[in-house]
C-alpha cells in the first residue's frame, strides 16, 4: 500500500472530513481525491496537477504538504518500478523464447544420447521358454531377446527375427539329462546367459 494514500485517507477519516466538502473548498474534482485515497493510479491526474493536489490536500488535513509530496513521489516511483519488474519477469521476449527453445532441444538431444548410450552398453534382455516336460526325441526351445542381438544355443547360431523371437529344435535322448546354454550377445559385445539342465523322459 502506498504510504501517502494511507496517511491522507486515515487522517481525513480520523477528523471526520467529508470528501465532498474538501473537493468544494480546495476546488479539486472529487474523482481525483477518491483515486488518490484508493490508490487508483490509472485515474490520477497528469503532473504537475497531481503533485499540487497532494500538497494542497495534505496541508488542508493539517499534514506537512511538502513532506507528503515527497512520500508520494517516492511511493509512486517504487510502484512503477515494481510493475515494470513484474512485467519483465512475465513477458516472453523473442530472445527468451529462442533461448528456451534451444535449451529444450539440447536437453532432448542429451537425453536421447544418454538413453542410446545406456541401451548400447547394457546386456541384452533374454527370456527362454523352458519346457515343462520333455517327451520324445526332440522338442522346440524358444525365447525372446533384443532384435539386434545374436543368439547361440549350445554354441549353435540361431536366427533372430525383427521382433527378437528365436526358436530351435533340440534333439534329446530319453531317460537322461540335457544341459542347454542360451547366450544372447549385443552388438557392443555384452552378453546375457541362461542355462538349465533338463530331464528327458
């Protein structure tokens, strides 16, 4: 709140002065007195008339007109600075928008490079669908890995489709145990291995 407006308004109320009477005696339009008391800056009269009104109004109320005018000028300038500062903070200038856009592009690019780096250097995923029971002399072993990885089952190279699926028919002898090693290798040389000993019926 502007100090000048508060002092003028409170002093007038304390002395029980009516704005209409003050307006007539000082020959000041009442709309200006109301605007000054209510801090309606956009309704203030132009200078130097506004300063003269402040001084005359303060003197009429028994205040130091010159001192109140100094308060008013200080408060009014501070108010303009605050509004200007808020406007600058909230405005999106072309330079700010351009800088923001460049920043977003850089952040997106860095995020993309980081994710690709981590993806390239991590071991490939590998899921093997191990059979529950093995009957007969052969069975199908299937699974899922990264599409760009290579699969070996017991050192045999297996074809991987574009979705990462693979499958191989395994020969088995009845009544024994069969050790199967499945290895998935990424282009960067990282490997993931699943192995299991299966019992055949």
